[in-house]
């Protein structure tokens, strides 16, 4: 069974064309600071989390910082 962290890492690597494998992407690597994500990229990750984990975005504000890393995205998906 794939962990949530692995699933999110696979999505990020595939969606944004990173040169590392999902297993090599550190959970704390700041995707915003590194320039991997911009505001549209952060929205893309947030929208994927909402769809994938059946989240109700009306119950919480989604900020770019909440999807800035795999670890942050995982917390947002809980």
C-alpha cells in the first residue's frame, strides 16, 4: 500500500517535472522557496489534494504555505 507521503511526492514529481524520483524528494524540501511551485502550482497541488482526499475546502482556508512541501501537503490532506 502506498503512503500518503509517497502519493503526494509522485504527484509533485510528475506534475512539475522534477529531476528526482518521488522517494528522493525530501518531505521538507520547500517547493515554493526552490521555485518549483508558484501561486498557480500551489493551487494545482491544493486542488489535487481536495480531489484525491475528498476534502471540503469550505471548511478551511488553503494557503500556498500549506502545500509548500510534501510534509505540509500531507498535513493539509489529513
